[in-house]
C-alpha cells in the first residue's frame, strides 16, 4: 500500500469531534464526539471507552464556587482521600490559559477492580471555576488521561479573553461576580485563493525498520544522523543536545498516543521540579504526519533541564523522538527542535 493511501486511511479513521460549551464557566473545548455529555443540575457527565472491551471511564465537569487559597484546595482534596480510605498518588499543578490547574490523583479499589481518579480545578478569577473528575479502571487509565489532556489543550474562553489567577486576598467585587462571558461576534472567514502544494519531505534520509518493513526517516537539512542500535540520533551544530528517534509499527508496538504518554512519564521522573509544561495535540506537520509533543522545562539535581517527547504517525507507522538537555534551552534551540519535528517523516523505503 502506498504512503498516500496510508495517509488517506489514517485521516479517514480520525475520530469526529464535538464541542463542550458552558455558559456558567464561560469556557469551551473540543472533544471526541463519542463523549456524549449529559447535563443535569449543572453537572455534565460523559462515559469514555477504555482499552478493555466494555469498560468505561467517567468524566464529570462541574462549575464550582471556590475563592480560597490554592494550597487549601489541595489540602481539602488530600483530606477527602484520607476520609474515603483511598491512596494518594500525587498532587501537583500545571498551567493552562495562563492560570494554575490544580491536580490530585488517587487510587482505590471498587469491588474487584483497581481504579484511578484524577481531580482538577482551574484556579481562575471567575465566579465559578472549572472542576473536573476523571474516574477510570486503572487498566486503561493512561490512555483516557491522554485523551482528556488533548481535549483540554483546546480549552478557550467564550469571549476570547484570557482569565487571571484567583487572588484570595482581594475578593471579587459584585460587578466582577456578575460579569457574563459572551462569545465574540461571528467572523466570516474568506479562504485564500492559494492552495497548498501537498506534503513537503525532508531533504535528508536514513534507513530504519519497524514491523518487518524497511523504512526511511526523512528530516531537514542542517541536521546529521547516525544509527545507534535500531534508533537514529540526530544532531545540529546549533543545538546543545541530541534527538533520539525510533521507528514503530502498530503491528507490534503501542499506539502512538500511548507510547508518547509512557515516554513523557519517564521524562517526568527525571525532574525534581517542573516549572512549565506544554502539550500539543496531534497536528499534521509539513510532511503530512500527525505530530504530538510534550515539552517540559524545570530543574533536576544538577540544575536546569528541559525535555521534549514527540510522536509522528502516518498510517501504520510512526516515529518516536526524545530530546533531553541538561541546562537551559534557548529560544533558538527550541525553534530548531520544533522545526525538525515539523518536517520529520517515516515512510516505506523506495
């Protein structure tokens, strides 16, 4: 089967999407259409299929009034877990829309099944805050969390503004509390007459193999590559670090999204503190490949550190890339790494 047919099949099988919209929260996000939300008394729930046949995770979204300190919220979650005799796994915070996302993960047993629950609160200065609970069988939880994170990457306000961070020391005024978030006026988009010329492949290539097939890794000029076992290490004279790339086949490897989640979890353990995390939804790059990536910036024992894990899938094959640098990453270095991923492709060898 040709690469063109593989790409067409991949896009044809792409899940259809729908929009979750809440006027109470002034927020909306895009999610798989299979998440059929039902709302009752202000609480929206959706059942999400997990890897095991017949099993479902439950996602619950609820507008919540909370204006105390973020630390107190996390303490309340820890106390609730203790009272329910569940096991605390982790508490941490990330950033989305420029404000903290307070997260708590716990594990527990329901009947004969081990389960995992993730609770998140968007700590925005709004009358009502986004609260979600994701409850899933432990087997299959990682894939469901990845889907939720992908959906949250599309989160946006209805009026197009960015929220500010809650400030318990200065309670909201009645005028602030009464303010409604209205959608912006509808804008008619006019298509450009210019049509794209199709995928643009990298000018350099090296042989690889996966699933018993001979493949070629295509990448941009300026980068040099050398085999390291079954993988390829890519280097650039202006990037102080290397990118390790592996070839994968869906015939004998995890799905790309699960592979990325696993790799990202391994990278996370290398950090003592994460100051910034950026996750990108699967987006078609210049070479026609669906690329997803996770950047982290923070500190390890030896000082500053940065990592980037990414996958790029076309048809039944995907590449998996990992970048790790001890020390700060300059804007120029990041631009070069992102540019590489935006043109990286894996295809059957001619």
